[in-house]
């Protein structure tokens, strides 16, 4: 897992939480309301989410937690965890 650099892009692992159909996510440091393009590196699918919560916990090793709606858009429901690339939209 890498920190967001000058390009505002990083990669790591994502999982999902809750039952919300909204396209939202939780991130430890990005500001609330930030728009982030999340791309599933296994299948190339991407979705634009809004940061609406804090998490995941550092000890999990995950980069971002996605809402159920965002996870569906990335086709990662059955596997539960996926390698992703994040790009913060300006």
C-alpha cells in the first residue's frame, strides 16, 4: 500500500461494507466529500465514489472500504476483496 503522491494516485486492497446502494467509500485520510475513481485491477471496471466515512482500520492492511453499490459496480461481491487503483478526481 502506498500513500497518495503528487499524481493523487495509489493502489492497494479494497473490500466492502454495509448495504448501501450509494456510491460511497471510507478512507483513513482523504477529506469527506472527495471524489475518487476506483478501478478493480482484476477486471478493469471502475466507479466514481464519494468519501463519506473513515476507515478501514490501519491494522487490516486495506486501502479503502466501499459501499455495497460501489462493490457491485466493480464486480467484486463474490470475492469480497480486490486489488484496486485509486485516483483522486480534481
